[in-house]
C-alpha cells in the first residue's frame, strides 16, 4: 500500500508534480482537464491511464504530441474499461510472477466521457466492474457527445437542446431524464462510487484519494461543464459547476460498498434550478411560457432525488 | 501548426505510433519533443490574463482551476506553493483564473493579448465596493 | 528431439501450446467452435498449470481490448475466437496491429450469419484479411500446435512486432482428434523464449502514450511503417519455421505443394480441404491424371513470390474459396489471379465457392472439380463458368 499524499490545502497541493501538461487542444475553459488535473495530481503513485475516444482523448494526444506525463492508452470509444482491465491484469500477472518493471505502487484509471460511459462503453464498464479489477473509472460527464458537435447521450438531461434533440416549434429538446449511472455502478457492488464537481477541488481530491486507496473497482461521476455545447462563456465553467452543486442538480455524494450513502455537501441556501438553467444557451428555450412545465418538472426531479439521497443517508442503507 | 523537425520519414517513427513524455527518466523532468508542453497554443488567445502580485494572496485557486496548466506555481521558503507566473505559451485565455480569483480588486484580469503587461498593470482598477 | 505422442483435437492443440508459452495475460470470451480453448485454459488455471492472469471478459470486443491493454502494458498475450466473436473483435484487431502489439489469436474459423451457422468456413478469416495481422492457416491439429509455438516467436520478433492469427477450420480441425507429437514443456518454452517488452506502459521510468490520433501529416507514414513490417516478416517467418524444423523435424512452408511439378490441373486452397484434396490427387494420379495441389499456409502477408514458383507450367488452376464473395470472385482467387498476371502466366483460372457453413467437400467432389478443370486444359481455354459451386442443392448455379 502506498502512503496517501498529504493535501490539506491548495498551497500544499500546488507543489505537486504536474502530470497533465498544457498544449493540449481542449476548448478554452473546458472542465475536463481541470478534473483530470485534480485527479491525477492527487497521488504520487505511478499511474497507467486509459481514455475512451472523446474530447479528452482527441485533444490530449494529437500526434506528434502527448499531454500525459504518465503511461496512457486509447483504443476505442467503447472500451476504456476493458483496456485498463487488460493493463491491470498484466500488472498483476507480472507482479505475481516477479517480473514487474518496478516495485513502485501503480494505479489504474480510465477516463471517459458520458457517451463512452452511459452509452457505448456501458457494457465494457459493467464487465470490468463486475470482474473486480483494481481500477478507477472517471466519467467526465458533459451530458452529450461534445467531441462530435453536441449530440444527445443518455446523460443529456430533460429539456436540453442538443444537435440530435434540438428544441423546435413542437419540441422542448431532450425528452428523457438523465440515466442514473451512480446507482447503476453502486449496484455492481463497486467498492467506491462517488459524484463530484470540479469547482469543489477539495471534494474531488478527497474522492480521488479515496479512489486511490480502494483496491476494487471505483466509479467517479465528475460533472464537466462544457462551454462550447452548453453555450456559456468559457470563463464561467467553474461558476456553472458551483451552481450545479448549490442547486442540488449535482449532489456531491458517495456510495461505499454498494450501499452506504453519504451526502458530502449540503447547500445551505436553496438555489432554484431555474437559476442554473438560465445560465446556459442549451436551456434557453425552456424559458418560453409554453415550456414552463419542463422547468417545473426539473425542479421536481431534483428535489425528489435530493430527498431520496438524504433518506438513504439517514437510513444508512 | 506542426514544427518542421517532427515531420520525419516513415522509417524514423516509433513502431505503433507511440509517443513519449520524457527524454530520459521522468525525475530528470526533461520533456520529450513529443510532449505537448513543447507545443504552443498561444494563438488561440484573444485576451490574456495578467497577474498583479500587489493584490495576490497566493490562494492558488487559479492554479487548480486552470484547464491549460498555465498557472505555474513557485514554492516559498516554507515549501508552500505560491503564485509563480503565467505560461503564455499554453494559456488559451479562457478567463477562469480571473473568475475564480477571490481578491478585491482581483489579482488576475483579462486584457487584450497585444497589450504590454506593464500597461495592463497601470490600468488596474481600484478596490470595488461590496454590492 | 524426443517428443511425446498424444491424441488431441485442434482446440486442445492450441490450448496446450498456449500453456507451454507461459502467457502473461489471456483475455477471452467463449464462442463455438473455439469455446474449448477457453474452457481448457480455464482448467489449466483451476489446476495451477499456468501462472499468468486469465481474464474472462464479457464480450469478444472486450477480449481483444483487454488483450491490447495487456500487450501495451508489457507481456505475452493471447486469445481465441470464432465467427461472430471475430466480427465483434474486428475493430480492435485493427488497433492491435496498428499499435504493433504481438498478440496471438487462435481463430477457429466459422461461418458468419445470417443465416446463423456454427460450422466451419472462412468468412471470418476473410473478414480479418485487411486487419494488418499475420495470418497462418493450420490444416490439422498437429499444425495447430506447431504453428502456435511459431506464432509467438514470429509476433514478438522486434523487426515484426505484429499480431499473429493461427487459423484452423471449425469442427473439421478444432473438434477432430488426431495423434500428434508435442514438445516437452521446457523445450517448447525455450523455443519461444522469454518475452522481450518494448515500450511497456508499466515501466514508470518511461511513460508512453499508445493510441494517439494521427491526422493527415502522419497517418500515411505510420500505416506504411506497418506495411513495411508486414513485408519484413517474410524473412522472420522463414527463419522461425526453419528453426522449428530443426527442433521438431516438422517442416512448414509459406505454401505447401503436392504433386505440382508436372501437374496440368492444380487446385489451390486453404485449410482442412487440403488434406482431402491430397487424397483426391492420389486417386487421380493412380488413374494417370496429372493433377496437383497447392495449399496456402500464409494468408497474410501473402506469399506472391513463393506461390509464383509453382504456377508457371500448369494448364488450369482451380481456386477454392470457402466464403461467399457476394459480388465478385473469391478472395483467394483474386490473389492467385494477381500472381498469374504479375508473372505473365497463362493458365486457365477457375474459382469454386465451396463448403459454406461446414458443407462437406469429399474426394468425389474434388474429383469432379479436377475433371471439370481437365476439360478446360484440353480445350486450352476456359469452357466452364468462372465461378462455380459444388455440392449445392437446386439448379446449377454459376457466374460469369
């Protein structure tokens, strides 16, 4: 077991060795790289990273450049979990047979967008989680296929206008509720499942460190505000992330060993969902009088989910 | 834009199109020519952030929330991270550092990319009254 | 070399060779008819006969993905599949070869649906034709065993560093038990040698990026480097097969020939049908007919030069394709036709699409094919349709 890196505050954290370099081609203000940095810089252990096809993959390893100061692999869109499970299996095999390249502690992370997680990579993730590999799966959840021009995924929330669920004369955009990956991964019996937002670096780092300390599969749902497709100013990414947390749209919570729910942060002031929706172009059409019911439904869903989590936490199950 | 020296012939590339992060061992911290840290994205920028150390409290929010690893910290005598400098080769000018800066007036502000830093510092605003 | 004699089917031959290779990671998913390989290997794990990791994944796509991850990580990797599983893997087969990872795949060939069929034909092997893997064809369990050992050595040679598929016919080879010779464990392993890692992800002293995106200025160069490695592999394959002959006494060539020197009608084929064709040749030779057989062992890279050596004098060449080309001549036919044109050879060419979904191809059928070819030889031109079928019910069906 490796020693947990001490990160009490940013003055300490910022002395970390940087493991994800600039010069990548992510959009200005993209939250993906913020999440990646919070995560990979939170440990001094050696890392092997796999990444699903998507914004992060395509922008961090455009030949002839790599932004990764750790070993990294990308195979396809749907197999980030299978890929890292192979790397982890090889690590285990070499270790068991005393053929390891190094005695240094090694951790395994898969990064994928919500398309590569909720949709096309779902089977691969489910398989790898069920097999119990020692890996951490981080979903960079920007609620759509942003790398290809903002199509809907099963993470796109109701009312969201995407290029394949556009708002129109007779449509308010996406009709389905966002898939609940947290519960699905908890049901796999993952050792640790957590949701975080990049604007709360402390929460993210804490969850990253809990992930590194775990020995079984870990699933992290990291919400990743996307200036390009959510349609807001790039400087506002962390503001949006903050409002997502404060409005309880994205509760910061964790589920340990498949059942124990802890809500890590309880906003004191009630921020209505309307405020969050109003900050983004993708929900602009919801403010037409005829779509008012969608905002009401949004609020109802957020409240119900929040209530559910609190009751689970209280019940200890 | 691709640097000319990297445009090698087919026989010169590493098999499998692999890329390396470092020249030599990682702890020597010499990045490989194929590390994106060698690549400038400065031309993406319209506005640039300028840092004013007069107001900075070294909170390091700008460091943690920079998506382009462009706030390069220093370490003080006590081994603590403090603001170092802005890496203008990799900053895309998104403005998050300015947004998350908690001081009043802010210690980071956006200015037109062509404006000299000294001129930007001269234009720095006064402390804002709380609304 | 003292060898052991045993009765194995093709699947067991593959499994035992995998055991002897001391593979670091096997990631696999069962599918008929390669399932017994996965089962056998599971038993090896259960009995402590192998030391590596065995990852029982949830699909063939993940099987090959985990293999690619494991091979990039830095160790010996193998798997097995068939048919629909092969088709599900196909995306990742391209990734494995493009990343230059020496993975060994036992491809137990089976028809592709629809309609669904679990029996042997070459549809899956043909599907993977352009995936950048070295493809060898084993015609019986002995060959499956031998070529598996060679496959690891070829794949892992630094000047090759390409994945290798060892193909065998579903059921006809995979489930047919035959007596064969195998090497003692230590000799087999010594032949393959220890795995020599190249740019392993698991080496923290040299972080490496696998699977970058190469756009316009780069993609062509990388693909041609891959192409170059493929052609480089001829020499390495030849060397490894020669070393194996030295060790085992069993000789393998890029193309195997039988009675071709003075043959006027030659059948060119791949897979287990070669054995049956050999019997047909014997029968017809006994009747005084000058017939011969060429069995292609190395499907990719395709041994054009080697093949050309045997085709210059014959009058008629009949190429057997065990896959429906669905709109053209068969893939093996096309290779042969290209060799003929490249060398200015003038024999009459015929193409049979046969044996789909495991349909029998007997000595009688092959006799019929030889006799039909003879008519062309006698006429000095093609007097039969270009693409013909054999042992197909219904009205005679042929094309061109």
